[in-house]
C-alpha cells in the first residue's frame, strides 16, 4: 500500500470515528449525513457499491435503516466500543498493517483469528465436529494473551472463540476482554451458560459479543442439540435483549433443518428476540462419525442461496452465508487469507472445519505459523475455483484438499479418532459433482447481472 493510500486510510478512520460521534447525537437524522461524510473521505473506487446500498437503504427507510435503529437501542458504551474496535481498529487501521505484513513476508495475514479456549462442552450435538476433539484440552490464559499480542503486531484486532463451548471458560474470557480493550471478541456459543451475572460482565467490559447457535424452532433444534436446549437459548436471548447487549445467531444448516432456518417465520422470530446478525454455515461431514446424509442436495442449497439474498433485502438483520457468499469475498477465506483457527491444543489449522496442520503455536510464532507449509499452500493456491460459489477445497473441490495435505505433509488434528484426508474427501466427491452444474449456472447468471448493472451505472 502506497504512502498516499495509508494517509487516506488514516483520514478515513478519523472520519469514521468523528462520524460515529456525530451519529450518537441524533442517529435518525444524522445517519445519511455520516454516510455522505465517509463517502467524501473514501479513496476513489473504494467501497462504492456498499456505500450506495447503505445510502439507498437509509433514504428509503427500509430494512437497513431499521437495523441501524435497532443498533442504536443498544447500551451506548457497548455500541461505541464495538464501532471503534470492529470498524476503526479491526477493519480500517488493522487492514493497513495486515497488508504491509502480507506483502513483506509473502504470506496471508488474517483479519480474524479463531481460537478454541477449551475442547470441553456441556452439550453433545449431532454432527458437531468439535465433539470429536475430546474434552480435556485448553489454551491457558497466558496462551490466549500471547496469541492476541502477536496478532496485534500483524494488524489483527478481531478474535472469535470456537470450541468446545467457550463459555465454560467465562471468567478467563472476560479477563482477556479487560486485558485487550482495543480488540473485539465474538464467541460462538450454545447459549445455555449465559446468565444474569455474565450479562453484567459483558456490560462492564463492553467488547464481547455472543453468536448463539440455534438450528431452527424447538423440534428441529432439540433433535440435534438435546431436549430443553431451545428454551434455554430463548432465555439467554431474552436476557441479552433486556440488558441492551448486542448478539447474533450462528446456524448450521443441513438437509433436515434448512426449511426451518430459511423461513420468514424463523428469521422474524430471532429479530423479535433481538438478534442483529445471523451467520449461516453449511454442514461439513468432518470426523469419522460424521453424517454425510446431512449435506444438502443441489436444490436445497439453491434454496438457501436464494433465501439469504432475500433476507438481506427485506429483514432488519445482517445475514451472511459463508458457503454461498464466496462471490463477495473472492472465494475461500481460510488459511489466513481472512481467518485462521487455533485449536485447544495449540495446533494451527487453515480452517475451522479442516483439521490438518504443520504448526503449533506452542512451538513457533504466529507469523511463522502463517508461513508454515499448509498455510503457504493455501496462500499460493487460492482461490481454489474461479467460480466463487464453489469456494471450499474440501466441500466443492475435494481433489484440491487431498493435494494440499499430501504435498505439505500436514497431519490430522483430531486427537480422539484421526481421519485421513482421503476418508474426509471421499465423502464430498459426489456432492461436489452434483453441485457443479448448478453452481456454474448460478454463477453465470450473477456475473451477467453484475455486468448489466455496471453498464447501466456507467451510462447514467
């Protein structure tokens, strides 16, 4: 990045910070003014489509406008901390340092680091890859602190807890928030351990956001997670809403629950409960005991593809489908390109779903991890498919993952019941072949629509 671009990025960060302060005074009337202020500061060509979409949504007082209004009902201190840490530190200032480091060392540098504080969990959900790790592994408080400090040096200020169930380590996670107030922490959680005391702690530290797993309405959810879990999740969401705390939902969609979780009724329900975002994840057949039948057929996945786009244009909640939104992020984001994963034993994996590694954070620095063979293979081979609706080297391009693992000598990090890369990829071959023609058709239609839209804008 040139000096001029760095200066513009710094100016943009300052403008965003001032804009957020201005917005606090009168969010309903100042929202459009803040967007226009940022638009003037952004270097030419940067974020143009996103800014226009946000402006249009605010002016029309549609779903994006409604989402902004919902955000401004949150606790003011929590909201300001989130905006500063997430937008300014992680996404603006941090990105400059990430790019500098990536260029200097010819490797990926992640926007977010995913960590497993523990392998322990108070539930055992059907098809959960985390259950295969066992329940005796933990990253110490000192381990997590060291990882965060090293990541900050690379420009990373966003950290996401996975597991296991991270909230088994509630006190340590809150302590980490205190130790790193300039970072934002999001945690995937089953929600059953969120209580009044923890809500008060979240209000105090201000930089912790839960993403509560839910798999549909009560019958669909509890059939996978256990009887009574749905009611506990609803109680947790009630508590968070009552305390004006931000939270969202994490949804693994399968051939059995996709209709539930893609229904208007379901999205309306979680919006009503106070959820601000929903992250959709395609079921991955990871582990010896995985159930390949839970993978979607092409018609079912196409329905999810269409529904997430419909929700983004109609519902006051931010939705993201990691398998079907590859076109917006240039394909696979793993291997440190946008994120990486460190498990509870310290093994560093390119993807939270792909458990093969050459490196352990206890043996080397985070930078050296990113330059290790399996991570460098991701860096050198991404994207794995030019059709970004087929982004994953396991699910849609299994021949690529076989190659990467075998060429780098990466070993499986499932300590309970190791799975060879051939065993894993054999489960996705038929899926990939069936999805390919459908994905190619959807991709061609999308590219045509984008080209027509761009031509219309240039003509206007």
